C-alpha cells in the first residue's frame, strides 16, 4: 500500500508492505518447434499453471496443457507430510498423444502416435535445496499406432502398463534453461510388472550427468553423459530408448536407432555473442558439440559420432537453436529446451 506522508515538513510517499494470505498463480508459456526435417516441421504450444499453498502451506499444484503435434494434459499435486520440511507426497496424472517420427538419415520412414495415460503417487524426501529422492508406483495404458509410412518399423501394440519407480535428482546448475556453470544429475529406475508386448517383468535404469564450467567471462565448456539399460532383457515389446535427431547424435535421423541399451557422451563449447533487449530475450550464444554414442541393438556394431555447431537465441518464449551437423551434413532448427 502507499499513501502521502510528510517527514519534518518534507512531502513524500510512504510505502507499506502488506503480506498476502495467498500466493498468486503463475502461468508459464510452453512452445516447441521441431525442425529436424525442415520439410516436415512439428509445432506444439501450451502452458503450465502453478498454484501455491493449495490445501495447506507449502503445497503446490501444477497443471500442464499442450496442443499441436503433441497433445498433453498433466497435473501433479505436491504436499508436505505433516510439518516436515523434508518428507512429501506427490500424486500425478497424465494423458498424452505424442507424434513419434522415425527417420533413416534424411528419409522419413514412418510416423507413429504414442498414446499414453498414467496415474500414480510418490513418497519423497528433499535432501536439501538442490536434491530429492522419491519412490512410487504408477499404472496406465500405452498404445503405439502407425499413422504414416511403413507400419512394420515398430510393432503396433496397446495394453495396460504398471511400474514401480525410484528417482534421484540433483540440480546445482545456475539456470534451468541455459546453464553456464554447475552440475546436474538424475537417475531413474523402474520395475515394470506389466507392459504391452513384454514377455515378463523387467527393470530399466536411465541416468544423465551434465557439468558446465566457465573458462572466462563469455565462454563455458560443458560435458553431458547419459545412458540407459534394461539389464539384458530384450523382450520389452518396443525398445525403451532411442538415439538420433538434434542433440541426440544430430547427424542421424530422428529416432533412427531404437534399443534397450545405449550411451551418449557430448562435449561442447559455449560462447556468448550478444545481449538482447529485455523485451525480446536475454542472450545470443554460439555452441559447438562433439557427440559419440552407441545403441546395443542387434546388428549394430559401429560407434556413431558427429560434430554439431549452431546459434542459440534466448527468446522470451524459449531458446531457439539453429544448427548443423558434420557427421552426415544437415541443417536443423528447434524451439524448446536445448540442454
């Protein structure tokens, strides 16, 4: 609040801070453009709506809505347990219809729709402001359906899905979208008790490590390493992981390599080029990256690698990336998360 006031005869404006009994909801826009194939660009748009202190202090409700190439409705309700600063319960539900294009280098082989509904709950513990661990169980329904091209590339499956999971997250990066320094790590373990096409129960583990280090004011170097495995179990219906496409071995076609075991290592350089007006965005960067990875699928013996470079523009609607690769020359662009 504010009001007119005088201090020893000098007129002025008195500002009084008044605590609100609630926190205002926050709307975060979400835009995604995938120009992996400039002749077949995919676009999605939506938003996340976040409500604070819903039901009790410290609780948080998130709701996502996305439409376009991907349709998605999702929500998560986070509630601290009793008066604990560390323990929490999080319930979640998702319905998604996602486009899954499959390429062989520059040739589009097929397009599938991956349709999934899930619901579940987690019990978690916040270790500190940078990390948490949570365990839970989720049930749902999953379907893969061919919509364009060769319908034999992947099996067309549908059915119920159940999974117990354990997830650890550590985030000490200085920015969630465009980090320049810090370390991040996630590890996600799941035990499937049911999955369409799977012949038995099985486990999967996927992890990702990333580190950014400034070497002088406008420059940073970074390295990321990710990998996943089903511990030798191959009868999973459709393989859980894939490589190929921008920033996932960019010289290869989008989702070109499916497998139940993979690794990917990326080392790169980030250089700040310019600062944008605040109404447009934040910074413009040049980045170059060397990728090496492998999928442990039948008949795959080589070690794919490539060199990628491009310009990243931090716009108000998200980072825009225009780049090219030199393992198998191509140009691509995308709007959305880069790292």
